[in-house]
C-alpha cells in the first residue's frame, strides 16, 4: 500500500493554481503516511512463531520505513523483540536510544507545533505516551536482572520514581492524566531491593512494596479493575516484619488473608518469579466527523480511539516437579492503561482538532475568494483543493507502541535448594490449558532469586 496523491481534474486555469493544488494535496498525503505500520502483520507472525530475533532484524532492515519522526518507535520495537529473544544487551541498547530520544523530545519545538497545528499530529516526532516511557524501565530492569546485574536493575527502578514525579509535574492541578502511578513498576522495584539483602535495601524494599500496595488499591483497582497480586502482599508482610511491629500490623490489615513468610525463611529458599507478557495491546483506529458547510466546504475532525485485539492465551500456571505450584495473576493492565489514558485526554485532543479544522476551513474560504477574482475555473479548483486537503490532511495520530502486550501477569514460587523441573501451562480465560512450555530442570541455591519471562501473542 502506498500513500495516495489524488490528481486534480484538468481545467483551463493558470499553471500556478494547478501547482498549488498538487503541492497542498502532496503535503497533506505525506503528513498522513506512517509506512512502518505495514510491517506489523509480518512482525506479529514472526512473534507468534517465536522468531523474535528475526522480528528484531526485520525492524532494523526497515529503519527507513519508520523515518526520523518515528525513531522512538523503531527503537522500542527493536528493544521489545530483542528482550523476548533473550538478547538482553541488544535490547537495553535499543531501549536506551529510545529513552534518550524521548528526553530530547520532551520539550516540543515551536516549529513542530506549528506544523502539527496546520496539518496533523503525525508531522511531529513521536515521543511516546507517559506509560510507555515507564514501561521502558520495566523492560530494562528485567534485562539487567537476566544479565545478573542487580545494581543496574535498581537504577532502572529508581528512574521510575523520577519519571512518575516528572509526569505528574507536567500537568496542571485538576488536569492530570489518569496514569499517574505504576503499581507493577513499584512491585518490581520492591523485589529488586529485597534481592540486595542489605539493611538499607530491605528498608527500600518495604517502602516500594508499600507504595505498590497503595497504588494497586487507589489507582490500578479503581481505574483498571486490577488489584494487588499475591506476591506483593507476601513481600510486603515479609519486609514489614523486618521493619517492626507497627509496620507489620499495618501490612496485615492491608492484606488480612496473607500468610507471613519470615525473612529468614525466604532467604534460606530459592525464589522463582514468573513474568508473562500476554496478548497484543489495543490498536489505535480513527473516528472522524465530517460536516459540509452551507458554502459547500468540508470540515473534517479526526480522533483516535483504541480497538481491542482478541487473544486466546490469557493466563498461565506453573508446575514444579509435576505438581501445580502457582497460578500467575494480573499485575499490569497495559491495554486498559492505554485506553483510559487516551479517554482521559480526549477533550484536549478534540479542542486542538476542532481549532485546526476551523483554521483550515477559514484558509480554504480565503483561497477560494482570491481565486474567484481570477476566474470561475480557478475558484472551482481552489474549492477542490481545499476539500481534498481537509480530507487527507486531517488524520488522527494512530501511532503507539504496537508491540506491547495487552497485560502482564506475575507469579512466584519458593523452593528448597536443589534441582527442580519447571513447566508452565498456558491457559484460556476459562482456565483450559492451551499449551505447555517445558522450562527444563534448574539448579537452585538457597537465597537465589530467578526470573522466568514468557511471551504469548496467540
């Protein structure tokens, strides 16, 4: 599929009017082009087949299709596929490039804003949604964990704190986005601090666990219907018991059904965390309102909305040595976050789109009046140019990090030191097993924490 360049009808009008028409339509058509999106069906096919490295290579071979305006998406897509491929160093390098570029784009240029107002937001470089920026650090932290660098993973966890503060500062009171906290990122930070093991680390682990628990209750449950998963409640009780009786009583009140696992018992066992990236997040599509004015001119206003994607595998269970050990629980509803985040700012998008459409309409009328002074043919051509320009140039910005999953699940198993056989059952929403993945036999030692990362798109 190529971007359309409509041809104006042949009329006996001055050549400069014809050139002006072609230029207007060409600029509008170019502004609407996002050719990299044509890659996604093939990338998804490779991902479904588990060919993640091939998917990352395809992204790299298609860098020109992404272009400068979508360089952030180029690196995000590379980063996520390299992560699933187990190429954690390459994944971190891609995510670091994306993060650096997002920081550069944080303050939008005046020129870019003018272009976006005149045409559409696709003319601006994509700098990511707030939640997408935070998810970068989640992936990078997991990459460092798999590389055995806990301290570097902790740096990523601390970045989450700074980013959330920055996100909340950029909005005026009463106009903040619904996404102002990330409970899963806080949960992961608590796990990382606990892995540090020192007194200060355990203190930080308790603080992160407490922040995560509050965020699940006040933010994730309230906005997305996802409460705190079991591993968080367990970790909060453990670290609270280290802090003291008052903190432990508070944690027990927050998680009344949770059994306390003393810190010493946890440290004498091996902890296995399972992270499951499930499904494909929703895809942005366009909704548009078209109004023909009494003078015959067209006004078009376009809005993005998210369309959900169906997937069969929605959950997973872990079996250890042939026995069922745990069922993974929802921990980060990425798709729901995306939908609510967009809905939350639709008013702002609408105000901008209506103002832009009105400006185009007034400019088109002025052009027609000027052309009418020359001839009826010139006036007609100006009207055609304005109508086509309005239709093609007013395009909703449908860009997003399309290789993200719909949701993230988490589970944890405590095991004695030794050798254990690990399997994961992939399940439907009704709990039926679709497939089983054999993770093999693993040798575990006391005090060890290991992560197993799964990804399913079907």
